[in-house]
C-alpha cells in the first residue's frame, strides 16, 4: 500500500489521498493514514497529512473532497494512462 501511495503521489504530483470509511489498508506508514477506523490510528498519531475520508461508494462525497489547486478552474478528475514504451 505504501508503494502504491508513493507512486500515485509521484505520478500525479498531488499530495492528497481520499480513502473510504471503515477501510483497512495495513499497518505501515502511509497505510495507517488511510485506515478508516480511529481505533487503529490513535496509537500511532500523528500520521501523514493529506488524507481525507469519504463514505464507501459515495461518488458525491469523493467529488466534494476534491480540492482544486490554487488558480485552477476545476479539479482534475481525469484518469491518466501510464505511458507505454515500445520494446523492440
């Protein structure tokens, strides 16, 4: 989970992560910040900043959590494909 968060942050250059309520992603550094249950988080606080919670399956709540960058017109909601290199 930590590697996936680092890759996502590095690729998108965004620092905020939205995760689902009651989610469980493990007990490692970044994953603890994305756990949706306070009982798992509290013993390890303070955790990594930039994580926001939304109800599972609630697309409106996820959209409400998206924050545009300063000067941006609208949040980036597009998926970005990973460029493929031709191997010859």
